[in-house]
C-alpha cells in the first residue's frame, strides 16, 4: 500500500477555500484568507464583517485568544436540544469568555418566536462553556475603525516576515525597553542594526502577545506609533 503523501501548505489552503465557498453557497459574501500572527495558522472567514472582527480582536489589548472557527456547542444536556455554531469564541485576559455572532444591525428586526428561540439557544450554549452570548454588529465595528485599519497594516508587516524567525529580535526589543519608557516605532528601527521590516514585525508580535501596549486605538499606524511595556494583567 502506497504511503499517503503529506498535503502541502498550498493544498491545505486550497481545500480550506473550497470548503468556504461550498458553505457560502449562492451568497455573494467575500471570502478572506487570513493568518494568525503568533501561530501562523491560516484562518478562512466568510464576509467582510468577520474580517473586520478579526482585526478588531487581534488589536484588542483585553483579548487573550480567539477561536475564529469554533465547533458547534450543544444548547442543552438532552440529545434533542440542538447545537449552536458561533462565529467566534473570544477569551479575555481576565479569563472571561464571549461566544459571538457577527451580523449587520437590522433596525426593523422582528422578535418572532423563531428568532427568540434561536437567541435563547445561543445564550444556553454560551453558558454551557462558561461564557456569555454577544452579538457584534456593524455598528460595534464602526466604533473601532482606527484599530481595524491599523491592525490590517500591522499584521501585513508580520505576514511579510512569516518566513523569518523573530523570537530573538523580540527578545532584543524587550531587553532595550525600560519599564514605563515609551518609544516610537521609528526609534525602535533606528536603535538596532537588524532589518527594519523584522523590527516592525517583531514589535507587532509583541503587541499581539500583549507584552507591549500602544496608542493604535487612537492614532494611525506609522513610524510615530508609540509602544511601551504592558502592565501585568
């Protein structure tokens, strides 16, 4: 019996995209292939709101980790209680958990029996895994446009250096930063002999690890972006 060939990364990505297209069906939503900045794991998301939610979460300093493709969760103990599939399960640094659906706000949405039952099931499923049910709307995401725009650019810097080891560069940056000291991204690039692209990517990874904090919620991503050591959570 011939030994099975290991799937290449390109094959895995292609298969993920094919599955996403099949799940989308006849809808016209965009399909996004993104990458987690720390693990490098590919994430396939359907719809622009889920893409925006990805960048909002990656840049949220209170978020520890996110499952962007969670398994279905049973709404109850009985076999016939049904399952709920959330768009994301978010775990915060304080250990709280949110099970999220992401959708556009419908001003005239009716609270019919079917919708109320679905909402009740979502609350029950979230509680079963120690979380709370949250609906994230386009209005919520509009409230963090600066963060989304900044992290779209910042994570692009990480992706461009995904073939390079960055752990040593991260260590050097942290060793240079004194507690309470604030420096700009440009100053970091000028303080070391490494390629600036590696220094930028390493800084973004430290931000995502919540080891560093920044002003990226309030000011555009640039050489003037301020970073500093994050206080212990």
